[in-house]
C-alpha cells in the first residue's frame, strides 16, 4: 500500500464548476501537507502549503487537512480552463525527513 | 529571477550506457532534492543535499545511481549502465531551508522543468 493514495482521474468539469481533489495517507506522523500543480512537460509548482490540520484559503483555492481521518482535500472554485493540469498532493513528517512523499496525481480538464 | 534549471531537457540513450543529468538550483538555496517521475506515477524521492552535510541517499533505487553537489550549488545525477526501467522524468528541486526547520515558506521546494530520460 502506498503511503499517499490519490485518484488519478482523469476528471473533466465544465468551466465555473467547483472541483474537489482528494488524497488519503497512512502515516500519522505526516505534518506538512502541500498541493502542487503540474502542467504538461513542466515541473510541479506549489499551490498550497498547510502545516498540521485545518483549512487554508488562497483566492479560488482552499486546502483542507483532516488528520483524524488522514484526508487531504483541495477545492477549486469557479474553475477555469487554465486550471487544466495534473494536481499532486504531497506530505512529509518533517523532523529528520526532508523529502516529500507524493500522491500519483489527478489529471483535471476544465472544459470551456 | 532565475528558477531551477536542468539540462538536458531530453536524453535518449541506449541500454547499458551511462548518463549524467545536471541541476542548477536557485541561488542561495541550501537544500537540493532529486525526484523521479515515471509515467502516470507521482514523484519518487531519490536523494537530498543540505549544505556541506552528508547527503540523504535513502531513495536511490540501486547502486547504479549516484549524485554529487559541487560547491553547494550545481548537482549532477549519474546513472550507470542504464536500464529500460530507468526511463522517466528526473526532477530537481531546491529550497532556501530544509523542510521543517523554518516557517514562512522558506522551505518551499521549487522544481525545475525536469530531464526526460528515454532508455532504448
């Protein structure tokens, strides 16, 4: 079993829809939670960064972490065609572990 | 300002050959990471460098893989005797601080565009 599970999709939604992307993880030591966006043939770019549990909002993007259920979510409001990309969740326990553990990514297409 | 750069962007090689992949991190970033992304897979950690400390090599899949970081800046990932299963995108990332040591986003990992390796 992978430490971080993510539905690979693909997910297609109409422009303006609310998108919900999710990951589950198994290691209760994970404390740092991130969402990266990756366009085709590009490197991932950080969208959201959350430490421990709770919600974080940035413009049209909201990240939620529920450590009790080991569940990570990213919501995109008023989705745009430019949001079409692969979304990767990532996490780490921190401490002596400096690297991130990634989900496999969800491919999102927002149709105009 | 310049981001993380990687070269070459694409590399096609024959099975059994050695390859070298280069990463130029963002200036002033002390931490440097290599990850591998296979088709349809998430990123897999390979190796981590921090300043002059001994690197964390725990993610290297075999002894055919090695990496160096010279002068605390440029890094080279070397794969010896390449195999077809080594075909993937190799991504480099750097951060100003290592993850978990400081807040304020200074431990954010910034990724380069990757090197797409194809082993025939």
